[in-house]
């Protein structure tokens, strides 16, 4: 088995003591847009239910519970024990265990489809991200999809600027993150890596997967929704969803989304 560096301890601390992930997708316009678009894309890209879905880095189960309700058999894995406990409590229809995306004690071909909707955010070394993708491919039956989400390179600077939260303290940190992709936790977020679209393609290929199809999740209007506090029933929210759908595969617009979703078949 390959030996990997231990996961950054601040990730566990951040999601246990600092940030409540359980309601993140409901707290802001961007979160609601991310959830709506991710679910729409999963419904299109996953096999029809019932399928065995492995949700690696699934947090407290926002997508695992939804997939189980749709008829899939879902096993969730997360690095943070508190997330696993919350997922078990909130979604009794799934199974959940603690684990590291780079090395999981599961047999090859365990799943019809594998999700990595969080781990690539928090692995700052390319070799670790490739290892997580390679592990996802190993665990997916031949022909099944591997789907991975990443945070766009521009997302942090765009979000904090739109909300008027850039100041003399965090501006150089955000610009450094934009230059290198590596977030400094002093920005308020934990250890993280922010991708350019072409890097995500490169990492899939390095992991032995085909070049993936890329989708922009939120589209270009998400900063406007956040700045205006747009509610999910408002016309602008519906227009943002339609805009994201229209531009989701456009290479010139992909990076404007806060998140990218990649899919390739083993």
C-alpha cells in the first residue's frame, strides 16, 4: 500500500469545531444554487437507481441522503468522524464509515459509481489528488462513472469581493491562493486547493482515467445571488439556474463557476 502524509489536522478541527457543514447548502444563495445544480447533474450522470453508489468525502450526507431517497444504495465515507455520525443519524437508509479518500479498505469494484464531491478540495499536493482519483477508479466497476467536484481557482477571491469582505489583511492571501491554488487558512477557510479546469483534466488522466467531461456547476451568476441575498423562489434564482445550464460545458465560461464537476467512466 502507498504511504501518504496524514490528513491535515486542521481539516478535522475546522469541520468539527469551526464550521457547520450540515446546513451549508441551505445557508446562502450560492449554497442553494450549488445543491440544485449538483443534484441535477448527478441525476443525469449517474446510473439509474438502484445502483451501488460510493460517496467518498460525503460529509454529513447532503447528497447521500438524497440519492438513497431516489432508490440508490449508498455508502458514505468521510475523513471527519462527526460528519459520519451526523450522516448515520440523519439518513438511516445509508451506511457510513470514517476513511481517507487516498486509501480505503474496500474491495475493487465495490460500486457502480463513485463520487468525490469533497476530497479534492482539501488535498494540496497533486500526487495526493491523483491518488484519490486512482482509488476511486479502483473501487468503481468497469464502465462505471467516477464523478469529482473541485473548487474553481477564482472562487475565493470572487466570493469575498462580491460580499465586501476583502481587506488589507486577506487581500494578499487571496491573491496568493489565486496564483498558486493553495489556500492559506488565515483567509477563514481550512487547508484547500483551488483548481483550474485543465488541471482537473490532467489529474484524471494521471490517475489512469479517460479525460473527463467538465461541467460548471453554479455558472457565472452565483456572486450576484450572494451579493443580493436572492431567495430560491425569486426569478433571479431561476434565471441563474438556467444560465448555469446554458453555459455548463462552455470552456470559456467553466472557470466562472464556483465549483467544477468532472465525470469519466472506468
